[in-house]
């Protein structure tokens, strides 16, 4: 006879997800100080973003390694990611550093996938796919590069080129994985 262990939603993995979500307003406040032009405040926003993005890797690793996976975590983790990435992209667009169409494509995909996941929540929890995780990593890398506090914002040169290339990869992964989630969820609905 096998028994399944009941995992509390108040575990370290879910707490890290909550901290990532709580970091979003702090990140926004730091980035918007002096319209993103002050190097010290920009560095603070960059560091908060990096720390919050790293919690995504850590909470997932801890949940898998120690059996802390919960349905709450499966839903809250992608929402926290979307809040962090969406806020960062919207603010970078508002500051004139990232084209609005990029933010619109990413936000549309994220909202659509979240709504589809919620639509099938009673039937199944749709966890993040490998492609979805790669998309999130590419977005985090691109946003991190855009956030780097460099002189002469808006910036140019190799860091800007790397940010643009990373964001292009992130947008492609965003669209491809959005289509993949749509197909997976439509199969669940049938």
C-alpha cells in the first residue's frame, strides 16, 4: 500500500514564489526613480530583478528535489513570473527603451496562456513546459541586459546589441510556446 504525503502550501518553494511577487513593486519603484536615468537607482532595480528572477530557478529546484510541488505553486509560480517580466517590460517600454509592440506581444501571450490555464484548472493543472521555462529564462536575460545601468541611456554598443538579440530570441520563444500551450490546452478541453 502506498501513501501519498500531503505537502503544505506554506513551504519554502511557495514562499520564494511569494517573495518574487512581492519584489515587483519594489523593482518598479527603483526603476522609475528619476525616470530610470539615475545609475544608482537603476543598479538597485537591476539587482532586485536579478534576485527575483533567481528565485524562479531556486523555488522550482527546491520543489522538485524535496517533493514540495503543490497545485498552488504550479499556478502561483507562473503568475509571479508574468508579474515580474510584464512589469519590467511595460516599464522599459514606458521609459522608451523597449518597443511597445514587443511588450504587447509578450503580455498578450502571457495573459492568454494564463486564462487558458485557469479555464482547464478543474480538469488539470498545466505546468510550465521546457519551452516555457526556456522562454522565461530568455526573457529574464534580455530584460536584465536592458536594465544594466550604463551611461548615456538609451544605450548603444555591444550590451544593447546583446539585449536586442536576447529579446528577439525571447519573443520567438514566447510566440512558439504560446502556440504550444494553446494546442495542449485545446486537447484537454476535447
